[in-house]
C-alpha cells in the first residue's frame, strides 16, 4: 500500500516544567463557569465566577491520525485551587464507544483519578508524579488536583473513543474531594444521597 504523508512516523517534544508539548494541534481552556454544574457548592460557583472566573484546566491535543489508525495524545494541566471546599478537577466523561480504554500518566503534581461505571462501581486511584493508570472501557474518568502546584497528566486514547459528558453533568461522580481540616477528604456527592 502506498504511504500517504500522514502515514510517516512523527514525534512531539514534551516540556516537563511547563507540562505542555510542541507542536500541538489545538488546545482548550475550561474555566469555573464551564464546570458550573460539576461543583457541589453552587453559591461558591457563583461568587468565584463573579470574582473573575478563573482558569481550572487546559487540554493540549495531537491526533496521530494515519490512513488506518487514530491514536491520539492529550495533555491536561489542572491548576491548584478550590471552588468553596472542593478541589479543581476535570469535567470527566464516559467514552461514546463502549470498547475504548485509555491510559493516563501523571507527570507532575498530585491528586486522584476517580472512576465509575454505569452500574455504580466506584474506584479512586491516588496519584503522585509517575503514576500510570489504565482506565478500562465503560468507566467514566475524572482527575482531581489536591496539591498546591499544577497537576499535569498525559493521556493516550483512540479518537474513535469520543466523549460523553451528559451523565457526569447530571449525576456527578459518587464521591467528591473536599478539603477538611486541611486534608483532601472524600464525601458522598449530594446528588447521590
Ligand atoms: C485527557 C483526555 C481527553 C480529555 C481531557 C480532559 O487529556 O482524556 O480526551 O478531554 O483529559 O478531560 P475532560 O474531557 O473530562 O474535560
Ligand atoms: Zn477518556
């Protein structure tokens, strides 16, 4: 089969200090207002948005699409911070394709990877620099930054996986991470009580 331009090997360069890589295809920013329905304290959401709507996280993408494959790279940089007592986190999503897994690699910072199935199985993985987690198909996934510096993780997945946000927007994850007595603490999500 004749090779097309996109079928040749390609590399990008990761910057461990910045938590980004170059070249990039695109990037997306999410602020507190983009995550308004995700945090449990709606009054704190309102006042944080009014006070300047800070950046929560950025995603940098590269899709290594070839004529026969669709491996993709995403790097996410979550700022340290809280809305009320709840730590900054990603929206979290299920994959559209039921048979698609993903690998997350924590390269900077500390926090938790929360995962949950439609059947209500919940699992949280403690993350420090160097933790690599496999997210099996059919588990929703969200990352929470409980540290005092940016949390950066690298994701690899197939573009065919797709994202479904609806379930997480409506019900959240079974547990939230809030600061209690200065420590990250799991509490049951109000929407599930
Ligand atoms: C990773 C990948 C992306 C995802 C991003 C942020 O980089 O899983 O597919 O978009 O994290 O997560 P979310 O889409 O839940 O905001
Ligand atoms: Zn995913």
